[in-house]
C-alpha cells in the first residue's frame, strides 16, 4: 500500500487526535506514536495530512513592534520620511531572505500598475533582495539607476539586478548599456545614443526606486574602481545612493569626474513618489540619516536593531 493511499484513508478522528496532542499539548511525535499505537513515521504523515485537509491551520503573527508598531512610526518621524518597514533582527551573511519580506510590503503599498517604472540601484543588498519573492507586478518596467561597473561581483552590474527583478516581478527589463563613469568623449556620445537616452528618460518618470545606502567610501573594503579614493572631497562623504555621494548634512559631494556619472541624479531621486531604501547595519547609521536629510529616499526597509540605533542617533 502506498503512502498516498494510506494517508487518504486516515480517519479524521485519528488526524485530529495526533494534531491536538502535538500542537495543543506539546507532545512529541514519539509520545503520540505510543499513545495511538502507530509508528512515528505514521504520526508525521498524520500531521502532514491534517494540515493539508485544513484540520490544522498555522498563523504567524508579526510582533507589535514591527511594521505598523511604534518603533517604525518613531523612526519614520525621526528621519522625516513617509514610512518605515521593519523586519526582525537580521543575522547571518545573507541579507536578502531577511529584508525581502519588508521590501515586498513596501512594493505592495506603492500601487504599481502595468507601465509604471521602477528603478534599481547597484549594491549587494538590493541584488540579494531582487533574488527573493517580492510579489508580482505584471507589466511594470524595471530599469537600472546607474551604469555598469568593472568589478566582477554581480551586484555591481545593475543590468543583472534589473534582469532578475523583472523576472521575479513579472515586469519588463530595460537595460542600460553604459559604464557608470565613462571618459569625456564617450560620455558626450552616450547622451545621443538612443538606447542609453531611453533609459535616462525613464529616470524622470519613475514611480518607484529601490536603492541601497552605501557607507562612507573611505571606510569600505570594496569601492567601485571609478571612485578616486584619494580625492580630498571624499573625506567628507558619509555615504552614497546610486553612486552619488553626500556629506553628513545630505549635501552632494563631488569628486573629479563625478559630473560624468551615468546615474540617476539626487534631484531626480527626490522627485520619485516612492523611493525605497533597503539598508541594515550599525556601520550605515550615519549614512542612512544623512541620506534621509538629503531627501534621497522617502521610505526605508530595515531591521529592528538598526531602527533602534537610528532612533538613538537621531535623538541623542
């Protein structure tokens, strides 16, 4: 007799007995097997079938301190942004699985429709989130907010993040075939290249942007090759959004060649109705606060620990 036939013939009374003892009385599967006179493997199948038939329903409730709780509202007020979406404390090297549920809620609240434009920045956090389930928004256009970079890591290639996110959301990718910081002659010619111009024009019409928040460039282990770390002006930089650097007050920080940067401008970021920053970690507290002061994002996805640190730093 196959397991499928056996499970189909389980009496509901037996499934109920196993489920009630397991979920309501905290009995172990071994204890239940002894009480019911069946094998432990049968108990496992009884519990699985009970869930499949709806005898058991499992609900996971978000803690009151998250999403709509007081902490999220307090951080939004302290940063003077529209909304904060919180997830539990992030642990481990992979950020995407932890932060993606918060980003999914943020995207659901935007009200995206077919034809709307969503911009994505480079960076490991955005790249990791793009690989997770973020909901389905058929027909939206996904476009890079910054050009490609020389580094081999996939999160530096915004076209790759664009491709993955479009596939996940059910959207349409629009690729940017241009380096982040071209030389003077190439930069001039790119202004007239139809495929590049088409993406640049999308920046001004975006309804939503998903951006990472970089920490101070001189404090990072990995900085894009086009960033001149020796430039004196970068000593004042505390972070960047879309490779646009800013100081502690949120004011732009220029460096040699930055006028040729192929990336969404800070003024364009300010005009996007839903600019969602995804950032976590103590090393980014100053960067997040300064970017909020500059108006480079109006919504934030982060974890509870970072939120508490933001609140403490914003109100010392």
